[in-house]
C-alpha cells in the first residue's frame, strides 16, 4: 500500500496568505453570467497559489448552516456571530428558525469566515452565484486528498477552483432524507451548469477533472492514508453527476467522461486487491 501511495502522491508546497479587499457585493456580469461578489475577509481562508500553477480542476461541495446553533460554535465565535446577527435581515431569519436560514449563503459564508476555510463560489437554492474568493487566489476548500484516477495529484487547493452548493447530506438533514426537500434545486443545477461551462472554457479544464469533495477526500483518501479524519461525503448521493457532465459535454461537443464517483469506486476496489496481494 505504501508503494502504491508513493506512486500516486505529489509533494505539497507551503503558500503564503494574502488578504483580499472585498468590493461592494453588487452583481457583476462575466460573459453573460451574473455573479455577485462578497469576498472573504479572514486571511486564513485563502492565500496565493504557487507561482506558475495553472487552474485545471474544479471541486464540487455542499454546505449548510444546519449546525449553526451548535453551542461550541456559538461560544467559540460569539463576538463575530453577535456582530453578524446585528443585521436586521439576519436577525429576522434567526427569529424565523433554522429552516429559514440553513441554506442562506450569508450564514454559510460566516461559518467559513469563522473557521478559516472557503471556496471560490457558492450557489444558493434560488440559483444565485456568489464569488467568495478570486479565481487567481487559492481557496482552502479541499483539504487533504487526491484527485480521482488516473490523475491522483494531491495539494488540490493549489490547482483547483471550489464551488459550494447550498444543500445537506441526507444523514444530516431530516428534510432531505425524507424527500420533503430536494438535495439540490433545479435553479441550482442551471446555475451550476452555467458557472461550470464558463470556468471550463475560461481555464481549459478537462471534464474528467471535475470531481466531488467525496471523490478526493472520502473513503479512498482514507484507505490510502492521505486523509485520516473528517472523511468527506459531499456533494452526496443525490447529486446527479451524469446529468451535470452529460450536459456540459453536449454543449462543448465532446464525449462525456465517466463520473468521478464511478472512477473512484473502481479505483478503491482495485487498490484494495493490490493492497491485499502485498
């Protein structure tokens, strides 16, 4: 197993952190795509990419504020959260209850600010796209992991863009588990398609380099010793990979790749056989 992992691993290099000044959060248009900007302010949430690094991968995540009322979280970040709740709109959502705010991008951004993590974009349930980190900067969204085969690179934050989609895993949200609400809305799939199409063309990203957080930081990463804890499960079992990749491929006039979910599962089975044979 060590020999296999050694063959797959790429060395990570340290990156310096550089705070970004956020412009006014007014919608901006990029190639006909409407994107609101509300850039992260915590300098621990992003940094500079390694010089000469090309963006050639996109990682999809989901996020929710379903644990916003966690006592430890509320106590640890009480000052920042108190200031956040001073906004009348935020206060009204808090008064209305968790179902009103759990998928609100502002709450999720505040959680990122608190923990010093981020993504480049977040997509709301209504399909609104908000940019949190500039593309040229490194967002801390992926953590330890490795790309699906045959790529297998590590240090994924350095060469990737991260997209958060507001939603929750069925194991965390009873409303999703019961089917009372969908994993993701049609508006989100439409917005995700438009955003991916723009980014794939802007950075010449191969469709096989679009993967989920669970593909890079899930059970395969754990089995190979790349990730020891915090095993990732997003964007979750309800995410429609064939739909997303198939539509992108059709618009680009190329063949749709096999989903990263299938490639990762097959690689895990093969690597388990190799590990057992050693």
